[in-house]
């Protein structure tokens, strides 16, 4: 399909999507697809969809059952093509996304990755789109939030350090009001009532500027090892934050979280250290 034809196809899809969203409800949109949109062959639809942005594809789910079914395969050519277009070669070829088996899952993770715009000026997100690098700035603690926060549902993401921890290395959650930079080497996450953190260096839980006990709550808890993936589980329905290491559930770290938009967050102090975060989606039960 030529560029002009592709643009025309995108316009047609956009019109169908707009008519769907303006119609009102999801149930009304998924009405069986008796119009032209519902009769387009799957191969044609997949080719058209490959021109669209991720936000547009989300709307396309609601146009009709035929479109919804076409996009339901999370490893289809549509999602593969979008992965190739949006994700870096490093992210796709390395083991960063190894726990995400589908192309659509990888795209969701990219949407939720650490933000290059909502972070300390002393850090940046590398070209792979998932790894935070802290510059060697003296007497500064620097953090970053994820691109998307959560107000409901259950969510899981993995986080791991790929360099020295230094004296303080904290993972957790924060509201939009929590600072992402401060002077000195401190536990930035958990330093006020807007963030909750687990300091991997000394296994302390932190909130509102206070230590809320040791974590995990066991004798001689092992120290974090560089490269070890920690799974963070945020349950906005039960208002809890929990952690897993490997296949071991470490327990609930915080309860009674506020009814607010909460973001994945990290804070670091060591120069040239790197932290990677990968959003996994809804955690598995059991």
C-alpha cells in the first residue's frame, strides 16, 4: 500500500473510531459490525492498523466485534509492527522484556516506563526506554516516577539495579507531589507523606520521614544482590503495596494507602548507577 493510500486508510479508520467513541458506550460500539468497517478482511485491517499509534489502536477495540477480534491476538502482525516502530532494538533483543511474552505486553510496558520528563535533572532514561542512569553528581539524591500512575486495580512491575547501590537505594511509589531530587544522600522515597519506599541497602521501610520497620520481616533477611529482579505489587483496591523476590512473596510492606494517583518510583545516590523498571500488568494470583 502506498503512503497516500495508507494515509487514506488511516483517515477511514479514524472516522470509524470517532463515530464509535461519539456514540457513547462500549456495549453500543461492539454491536456486531454490520457496516463497511465490520466487513473489511482481517489482512486489510492489520495492514491499516499498522499505520496507527498505540492510543488509536486502543479506540479501535471499540469499533466492532470484528476489529476487536482482529486486535485481540497480542502477538499479531499489528502489535509486532508497532513494537518494531516504537521500541528500541536494544530493548527487543536484550533480556529486559524477557518476562513479557507478547508484543502488546511489551508496548504496555513502554507506556508505563520511567519518565524522562518526571525525574531529577541529574538522571536520564537511556535509549532502550526502560533504564534510568544517574549522573555522578555529589551530595544529591535523585529519583524518577513512572509515566503513568494508578488510582484503581492491581498492578505489578519489576525493578532491578545494574550498578552499585551506594548508601541508599529505594524502590516504591509516590504521588505527583513527592519531590524527585534533594540535597545530600538520603532516602528520598519515604521522606514525606507523599511517598512510600523500601531501602534495599538496609532493608528498612520508609514513609513520612520515618522508618516503619524492617522488611522482609524475618531474621537475617538477605541483602539485595545487583541484578536481582524485585517485583512490586500495588493493589489500589485493597490499598496495599507488596514485594516479591524471585518466586518468593516477601509480604505486604504498606497498608492503608491513600485514595490518590500513585506512581512507580525509584531514588538513587550512587554515580553512574543504573536502574531498570518494566511494567508487567495485572499480577498473577497464587
